[in-house]
C-alpha cells in the first residue's frame, strides 16, 4: 500500500529520507494536492517494469488497431 503525503507535508520532510524509503524499503509514496493525488515516488526498478509493460501494451494496441 502506498503511503500518502500532501504537498505541504512534503516540503517539511527530508527528500533524501523519502528517496531512501522508496529505494531501500520499497515504499511507494503518493503526493496529494488538497486530497487529490498528483504524483508518485516509486523505486526505479518498479518504474522500469511499469514503462516496459505500458510500452508492450501500447504496441499490442497499435497492432490491433492498425495504427
């Protein structure tokens, strides 16, 4: 489960500590602006996997639609 934080709270937190938690502890952090999710901090390995999956899905969609 992702940890939620808002933009104001993020300003007061140590960015290095957040990055350590994301990378070492594999903790996802969702950043909210007035209760609306606007961004996420995720480990680079998860990001790479996600982009690979999305690229494959996009390629399959293009083959199916003939684009």
